[in-house]
C-alpha cells in the first residue's frame, strides 16, 4: 500500500513530509513482530498509527485492544493487564483474565506507557522478553503471544535518567521508535484538516458549511495548537455549531482560539529574564571599570618613569589624575585650577629620580603633610555602591537616567539603593 491508500483507509489527512515519514516507518515495521514505541504529543494521533501497524501485520485477524495506562489506578493495573485469581485481594470474588491473556495472538496498544508503576514495568519486561506472565495471586506461569505497541507523550529517556522508568524496558520497547509530528510542525496540513472537520460537522448537525478568509487561514497556521489535532477538531465543531456567520475571518476565529500563553517567536534571552541578568551585567560593568582604571594607572606610572614629570605629562593625563585626586580628597580643587594654586596643603608628592640635576623641577610638591597610603577596596559590593553613587551624582539624582547609564532596570536600581542603604 502506498501513502494515499493508507491515508484513505485510516482517515489520515495531510501531506507533510514528517507525516509521510511516520507512515513509511509504520508500514515497514508492521509485517514484523518487533515492539514499537510511538512518541508524540497528546492529541497528535498516536492511536491511529497503532491501528495501522496492527491492520498491516500478520495479526490483523487477531484481537486488538487499546489500554490507557494512565487511566488505570496503580493498585489495579497488574490485575487489568495480567489477570488475577479468586480471593487474591479484597473484591476479587472470581478469577479474571487479563488483557495479555485475552489478546493472545493479537496486538495490545499500551497508551501512556510512561505512567506504569515500576513493579508493573518489571512484569511487562518479562512478557516482552519471554512471553511469560503470572496472574495476581497465582504461582502458575502462563504464556502469551502478543505484540506490544506502546505510546507516550513524555520524554521517556528523561524519565529513565530520573529513575521513573526502567532503562531495560525503554530499550526493549524502543526497538523501532516512531515519532508523530505535532500539528505546529505540519502547518501545510492545518487548513486541510479544518476543512475536513467542518464538512463532517456540517453533515452531522445539518448546518451550512464554513468558509475561511485568507487572514483566518493564516491565523490557523500560526497558532501553536498545544492540543494538536484533537484541539483543532474541537475548535471546528464549536464554530460549526455556534457561529452564525458562515464566512469566518480572523476576528471571528480569534474568539474561539484560547489566548497563547507565550509567544513562539524567537526573543533575546536577556528579555526573557531581565531581572536575573541585570545584576550580572552590573558586576561585569564594575569589573570592567576596575580593569580600565588599572590600565590607565599603569600607563601613567610607566610614562612618569620613562619621561619624568613635565607639564605635558600632567596635561595629557589630567582627567585621570583629577579623578584620583578627587576620590582621595573630594572637596579639594582640581590640579591646574586657580583654587589649587592658592591651596597651602596640596595632596600628593611626585618624585622623579631620573632628573637629579639640582633643578627645582626635580620635585613637584602637592602635599607632604598627613600623607597616608590609601588601599583600594576590592569588594564588589563597595565597587557596586560606588558605581551607583557616581551614576546618581552624574545625573543629579535622576534614577531613571542613572539606571540607563548602568545598564540595569529602574526597578533593580531601586532595590540596589535600598539594599546598599544609599537613600
């Protein structure tokens, strides 16, 4: 059978390459007896593919049963699958056959197999490896010839790493993996499916047909469809029953589509959690500023050693010298200013040992009184506090402008001011 024959027989709508690939795998694996693990999101049509595998296999004349493992309570799952003896537990008034006994010679579809308890997983592994099982409350080993097709909408490999699913069972079931693409990966099939559904519901409810405008079709294609085909069918039924307008545009369609929880468009990672990254950015800025200050200081020292102190040196480096000067004595005048010339107690002394020629220029005295060595703090908190103070001072207390200068949000700046007691 080719793709179109299978689609017609099993009611599959769509021409997506991913869908065709899944059909190919199901068609090739069907004649064999190996286990198949169908993976796909809820509502993507996993059970349809289990029917394809059964109907195209040599067991097509045998029984087929679909079991939703997630819907059976943990206390009774073993009894449902493997049967039980009379009196084996409270309420077991008579012996009962399990699914593996009833479906002998056929196919059993275990939907949501990832929900099985670990004990039941061990029993299932034994059936897969040897075809043997034991009823609950019995000691007699029984044989069965059943093909297992399993399905799950969770990442079973992640469950294996977390210890919630047996690794040996995972590899035994996953002999042939079969992935069903979600509807958002089959955008070219969405409008086709919608048309099929509205035609079916129009016949069922004897209502006029539904037509979609171009903008409505684009909205259908761009919606994320977390519920996949099942959700699309549900929306089509709602519109067929409730909508008075038979020509549906995007505005009308939006009334039936649930609001998206988040945009699927790519966005910069910084915007997704700006609060988390702003503190890191602030620390980076502090470190970069510290490095820049050290580089500038090294250049100044090297220039003084090589060229000695001269008017060109002080003029060239006056911004940086003034910055250091103001940090040590904030209320002192800047170097080279008129106020500085009248100051009787300059701040620092620079000595050039390379010019020992007796000239008065050998020493330039700014202050030899109360000279003390100031050790710079290397605390990130101190640097952070200092940087925030400078930004606020620069922008005259305007916190919004200061936050923009620091590269952080205004909310983060308010919190930093409060945490560092800078009010």
